[in-house]
C-alpha cells in the first residue's frame, strides 16, 4: 500500500512540474495569442501525433524519408 501511495505521489509531482514548465513556456511568448488552456491542449495534441508516428514500422518511416529526399 505504501508503494502505491509513493508512486501516486511521484506521478502527481511530475504532472505538476510538467505543467509548471508548460506555463513558463506559455508565459514567455504565447500569452498574448492564446489562453493557457488552449496552449496546453495544442501541445498535448502535438504530443499525441508524435507518439502515433513513433509506432510506425521502419519501412513506413524509410518510405517517408525517400519521399522527402526526392522532393528536394
């Protein structure tokens, strides 16, 4: 039981630290353009897209690279 509580505590601390970093990033250049919640949601959406691309096969990635190289 103590281990579960410790892990939960560490996860919550990490979430708060990440949100603080995100807030500092927002305050340093985006606060005039979008609200913090909009900024936070857009960052999370970009992260989801990045995770999806990480799940691609090596062949798919190489094919995309070939297409990029051939365009130049």
